[in-house]
């Protein structure tokens, strides 16, 4: 079975600095807002809808970042081939509010702090997504490889 999802690295400018949004999932891991496409949606529409549903923030897509693929075992021991499209998304409105049924929390971080949290408690396949977003934003963070 194939499953397609989309999400993004959301950023905002606050007091002349860039801040990056990270979520803590229900397993306690640091991750990025994402979710499954719904019938009739484009991948870009999915990314923006999922970000707003999970975090309360409405955004606009700036650029594609990456496409991540992996395999997992779903319900009934079914093998699922997952494809996730990630975008760089600028926050344009809304108030930060975690979708409590889906995630444990959401917050803004400096790029350096976001990278540290990702490396300490994030999923490995998000390293290249976050570093790709930083490259698009012109941010250099020590240790990004």
C-alpha cells in the first residue's frame, strides 16, 4: 500500500530574527507538522491544511524542500510505503495551538535551538528536511551536515 503525506518547516520573523516551528508528537519525539492527503487535494493544499490543523498557524508555501520515503508496518501487519513532501512555509496568521488529539505540543525556536532539538530528539529522516529549510532561508548553523 502507498500513502502520500505533506507538511512543512514553518518559520516566522520575530523581532528581526527567524524562528522555526517544531512539534512534539504523541511519542515524545520532535518532528514537523504533516499529514495524509485527502481526496481532491493537491499536495501543497495538504501541507497547508495539516500545518493549520496541527498547529493553528496558517501559512504560505515559499518553496519545496524535500521528499522523504520510508516503509512501516501498518494495521493488520500491512507494509506501507510512505512518501512525505515537505515545503518551506512562512507563517502568515493564526495562533499557536497544538491539536491535542494528534500531537503533544508545538512551539517556536531559534534555528540553533531547533537544530539541537532535532538532533537530540527528532527522527533521523528530518535532519535533511530541516537543514534544507535552513539552506533556503540562508541560515548557517554549526553542525548541520
